[in-house]
C-alpha cells in the first residue's frame, strides 16, 4: 500500500527527502505550510484583542455566535492562536 493523501495534503504536494536535502537551507523554509493548514476543516473564529489575550492565558472565552466545539482561533491581525 502507498499513502497518497492525508487530510487536505496530497502526494502531488509532497517533497522527497533527496529534493529537500538538495535545496539550499535558505530555500527549505519556503516549503513549510502554516501550522493551521491542517485545520482548514474547522470553523474559523477571530477574537478581538482583549479576548485573544484571555484565550492565550488559558481563560474561558464564550462567544454567542460560535457553536461549541473545536475551532481555529485567530487574533484580529490574522495570527493563529
């Protein structure tokens, strides 16, 4: 068996270790995906600054317009939390 996809990532986007090793170190980072790329199936929530601070300190943040459950959470500036 050969895995051809994992979630949203397909084999056509894969980079072999040989290719990666052949690249100059300063170009390798360009192949990295944002950490939240694996979470695109989750709802996105943007918190205002005050709530984002509370969230980052592990405090509960309750929003009426967001369903309960797991979400991708961002600051108003687009930073993934």
